[in-house]
C-alpha cells in the first residue's frame, strides 16, 4: 500500500472536510447538509446521501476540460459508488428530511481516486455528523459502522495493493473493494483486463484487500477519536 496522508477539517467553511492522499493521488472531500429529499423519498422521514465526483482540469498530465468532466460517464459512475458506500453505513431515518451532499474533487490523480474519495468522504461526513450532534441538531450519531476502500490487482504476475496509474494500466486483473469494520462487503468490483483467473485467486485478492482496508479503518478511528488533524501511514 502506498503512503497515506489524511488531513481532516481541511476546509474551514465545510461542516466536514477531508484531504485524503494515497501516494500521489489527492482527493478533497467536503460534506454539506441541506433541507429536502430526492423525489423518491417524498412523504417519508428518511434522509439521503449523495456524492459528486469531479476531476480538476490539471489533476492529470494532460488538461481535462471542465465541460468534458461534467458530462463524463465515469464521473457519474464513481459518484454513485461513493453515495452507495456512505448510505450503507448510515441510519438515514435518523437524519430526517435532509440530504447530505459530499463533493469529491480530485486535485491530483495517480490511480485509486475512487477509493481515496470513498475514504475521504467517510471522514468528512463523520466530522459533519459529529458537529451536528454537538449542536443538538441531531439526536445521535447516525453512522453505524466505519468503512474503508482500496484497490487490488495482478500486475506482471504479482498481487498489488492500492494500484498507481502506471500499475493500473498494466494490470491483468483489477478489483475495488469497499468493506465495513466487520468485514462486511459494501461494494466489490472485479474486472479481468488481460487474463481470466480462478476463484481461488479472486479469494486471495479479496483477503489481501480486506487486510489493507482494516489498516485504513484503524487510521480513521485513530484520527477521529481525538483532536488530531493530520495522520500519516
């Protein structure tokens, strides 16, 4: 796993924010809560969590025009993954008729932007909810469990965790995991890029990913349990 650096409360104007860095990948996540629900929840007491993932124009070597990002199918797909991951571990009924929006802006992309965004988003909403509980705007912390995410794959015949862009481009197999602190699966995406593999190999990749995600979750707990703003691994 590449070096991790987490900076919480990065944005003073957001109720919850986090700069999550994995290697050379840097993603800034800001959490906001606003009154109202999506149409499918009208008439209920349930809240909602959604995410917007965006790669800044110069987050890669070649500038990506903003308009291109706004219509990107990949950006929409990753936004949905982030939202699903967060909703899986939050008691939405305890939020009330409100919608949480997490903006995930990729400042620098070198592989693993979606996993960094999920990890950073979780920290951002945790801090946001903690603030709302302290302000007595929420009766209790709605987060039920911690989550973490990482990528695993096979590159040049070897199992690799937290793939960089170069490794991802060469990977024969690529997998993204999102799991809870109890090793329950939230998301599992598997793709055979250049070869097929057996169930035994897939299971070994999953176990490798779980082991490394638990390290990330331990970092999250250590950071969020005290007054630290920055933690490295």
